[in-house]
C-alpha cells in the first residue's frame, strides 16, 4: 500500500521542506492516512490541508498524505478528481458522500466519505475515506476520534506557524514590540493548551494501538502454542508408528501436517507484517552464502510442487560474490516468491536468476503459471489481496505472501516489480542493497 505526502491539490509534486516541524507533521499525516486505509479493510484515504500558516482560502485543499494507492501518481489523480467535493465539504463544514468511482477500483467500491477537519470553527482541510464494502457504525465511531485529532493537529500546526511569523516580525527593529509581544504571548498560551490536548489525544489513540498490538501478539501466541504441539504430535506418530499405520492413515496424517504447517506460516506472516508496520522488526546484517539460500528455498517448496510436472532452474551469476545482508529476510523473501510461483504454476518451469551489480542483489523469479491480468497487477502486493473468489477457492492462501515480500523489501531499502501475461506466467524482480565482501 503506497503512502504519499508533500503534494499539492493541483496534483503537482510540491517541494520537499527541510523544516523539522513540517517533516514531523508530514510523517504523522502519512501514518494516520495508512491507519485509516487499513481500518476499513484495505481501503484508501487522502488527507487534504492547507500549508501551516497559509491564509489563502483557495489553498485550503492541498493533498498532504494518501494511502491505499498503487503509486503517488494514482493518488494525485484521485485528489484532483475529488477536489471539488473536498472544497465543498471544507466550505460547508459538513460531511459529503460520493458514490463509488470506477477509476478508484475495488478499494473504494463501497463509496467515499469526505469529512471536513474543523477545529473551533476553523476549517483546515478534509479526510477522504474510500472503503471496499462501506463503513460500519463502529468504524464511524472510531474515525470520529481520528478526525478530531487531525483537526486539532492541523490547527496546532497553523498556530505554530503564526507564532513563528510573529516572532520574526518582532525581530524587525521597526516593529511595535508591545503589540508583537502580546500577540506572541497569546499564541504561546494557546499552543500550550493545545499541546496538553494533543497529549491526551495521543494517549487515547495510543491505548487503541496498544489494544490492537496486544491482540495480535496474544492471538499469535495462543494459536501457535497448541498448533506447534499438534504438528509435533503428528510428526511423532508418523515417525514412531509408521509401520503400524495403514496407507490411508498415513495420507490423512500427512495432509493434516501440511495444513497445520501452512496455517503456522500464515500466523507467522501476520505477525511479521504487524511487526514491520510497528517498526518492531529489526534488520540484522550477516555474511550470506546466496547459493545456499537458494538451495534452501527450493527444498522448502517441494511440498508445494508435489507431483506437478515443474522443473526449478537456477541461473546464478558466476562467480557469485560473498555478500552481507539480512540472511533471514532474504531467505523469507525468496521462499515466499518461490512458494507463490509453485502454487500458481500447474506445469512448466520456475526460474531463479540472481546477480550482484553496483552493491545491489538483483533477483528474478519467473514462472510459466496462470499469470495475472493487468487490472489486478497493481493490487497483488496489498494485504489479503486475492485475484478473485474463484481462484481463492482453487489456490489456498490468505493473500499475505506478496504483501509480506513487499514490506520486507521496503524494510531492506529495496525495490520490487512484476510483469505478467495471463496464461503465460509471471516474473517478479527485486533488488536490495548489499555489502560486497572483497
């Protein structure tokens, strides 16, 4: 899911501002936009606001952050399209509803809500929420807290800008210092009161985030512990009582073992995704023998290949240099890509190509599988995305593998791309920076 910031309402890229306060505000807006998009089940969101201290009413609807779009360009196009309704909501101070727009795809299929961001009668912008299946009353109640916090946050940023202008003006030797000092004092008092309110709001939102974190951690722990015991029990029976079991019993136990292992991997994927979003998954650099990583990943997908007539081919640079990177994450990325190819390739081949160029590991996984239609390609790295219901019934999975691949690559400061032809196969290429050991 793409997060966008520092753009204006006209859809053109705005300047990158070095001011630390402005950067902190932009980071907070990006985080809030992502949170809103996630909370509607993989929807989209846009935050419009005037630049702090900008008094021109026509500029009160600049795009400041967005989430849920395949690219910054798509976010800016959506902002430009929704700009009239956004300005209308800001002007009236009332929520506006917009019917689903085909150009925004499934993420906004349930419709679009535009909420003005108003604090004590002062309009500062708008929050746009697009949902896949509509917004429930419970979600509406939760969003009211976010809207109130956003309104206060933008008002606070505006007040800071006013105070800074007043201080700059007071430094002018020709200024009327008594009036300027009085204005600065009033603004400082107002900012102090808002700081306290922001702390309270942050604490409230923080408690909500803590509850979510605790739930994810507890769910993972409570499910993984008995699941590990079940898997270990099945393995124990298969190894210790193998000769006494009928072929039917062995097959049933092997199927249960495969399903249990797949479920355990899904749980771990959920937990890893969550830890990445909470910035709790550290990058650990080690010496990496990439050929061993490839061999291990190929071995790990043998169950997914099963009896299908698939040949796995390696095309690795010779000689392959020694590198340093996060071994566990590169291993996980490669396994997830190969597992995805094995799942969607009924026959043919899976190719792994790898090389190192200019301190970057470049790796491609190419298959001769069912392929992905152009309309779906922009969404395949989204959390829980599956191509369609019919496919999800044939090809098992929760739609988390490629989303986790994307987040792991971003965590390693890398890039990923995909090309695909329906019925002919898919190629996924990623590149991550590495340290080459001479």
